[in-house]
């Protein structure tokens, strides 16, 4: 049974890997993709969505919608040191024209979320793998529509672990903490996939040597270029020994929910400027508002990810 999904993303490298996993999974039907400012600026995010769809060549021509180019409050923050100046590590893909592998949605991203939630009540899982600006805008415009999503899965936050953009904050929540607070405090049925879980699923030089490099197809080449993997040196862009599969895990949690152990918690986000800006934290004495993924079956998820990425059905 296909799960209908919409993916809100800030393509970046791990977002791209998440899209490849989603479209490569028979369990999912990706109806639409919304872009948001995050890893790189919005124009680069939208161009990267086109590049990744050109690589994937989806047969169902999903909607693509342009979203927010800045957070609700504060200035845009980007992560080019990890994702490269273009957001895909300079991976060489000449994007196709719209119409062949996707359709341009005639409205802003928050309109796509609202329209699709109303068209398919209680049938769509919204997977948010970038800053939550588009979701907050949709909630402000039409909260009733947003309640029509069957589930909202968010990659974001650092609940019982250190942040990755400051010692306290995870990147998606740090870029737009007010939006994250609005979404988490909305009471929508949500699953949170924080760094506590995503740091359990790194892409490593060993996996690159054993599984990716030998595959020799367009997807394995993309992973090598996008992650900046240097085979001889045994590291990724910036000398990193691991490339965390943050966003693919959020998709994996929708494909195989039983592979993540969740705890019902009440989570909020610090939206005031200062040392703890963007920090996600547990609120005591309040109704729970999220099922938080804290433990992952690493072997099963990495197997799913690599098989989908490099599997037989992928284009040579
Ligand atoms: O903290 C990791 C998250 O921030 C991922 O979604 C990554 O793509 C960046 O957006
Ligand atoms: Ca992302």
C-alpha cells in the first residue's frame, strides 16, 4: 500500500539522498516537493531540486513548489562548508526543463501543503527535512488544512545530545526557531527525528569503499561527488570521517517505522536570541506533542538506504 508523501526540503546533500531514497521506495508515492531556504539560498535549493529530479527521472511528475527564502525571524543561515557552495558538492548534473520529470506548482510552497492536505484528507505524510518556515506559514494561513495531514515527520532538533551548528542547537531548528516552535506547539501529530537518532546512521569511508564505489552507476557517482568523498584519503568534504544521513533517516522512519524506537515527549524550541537560540528541550508537566526517535536499527536502515540508492532498478 503506497503512502502518499510530500517532502519539504532545503536541498543540500543529505536532502538529495533522502529524495533518492523516497522515489526509490515502492512503499511511497511522492506527490510534491517544496523548497525552503536552509543549507543554501532558496534559488540554489530550487535548482538542486531540479538537478536531483533529473537524476531520479520520476515517472509520476511530482509538483515542485518554491517556498520561503528566509526564516520568520532573523537572517538566513547557510551550511556551504558541508554541502558545497552550490549545495550539492558541485555534482555535475545538467537539469532538465520543467514538465518532463516534474510540474511547477502555480503557487507558493505553503499553498501546496494546504491544497494537497485538503485534496487528500488524512492520507498524506508530510516529511520536513529543512527549516520549518513553510510549515509555519501554512499553519498561520490555514491551520485546519494542516490538521488534515495523516502525520508530520520532522528531521530536526537535538533532544538529549549536543547540537551541530552551535553546542546547543541543531541546524534546521537554528535557522528558524520560531517556525519550529510554532509547528511543535501546534499540537499536530508529529514524529521528530533529531540528531539523537541521525548520528546513529553515518555514511562512512568503509561503506563508501565496500558498497558505493564498486557500484559504478550514476547514483554512486553522485554520492561520491556530492559528499566530497576522497577515496585515497578516506574522508568526506572538510576532512569529515562521517557523513550523517539525517534526512534519509526521516524518510526511512516513514518507510519502516518499526526500525526506530520512539518516546512520547513534550518538546519546545528556544526562539529568543542568545546562547540557547534554536535549542530544542523537553518541557515537563505539559501534554506530549511529539513521538521522538531516539534509537535506530542501524543495520536495517543502512541496508535499506544503500539498496535503494544502488539497487538493481537504478539507472546505469
Ligand atoms: O542538522 C541536519 C539538518 O540540517 C539536515 O536536514 C541537513 O540537510 C540540514 O538541513
Ligand atoms: Ca535538510
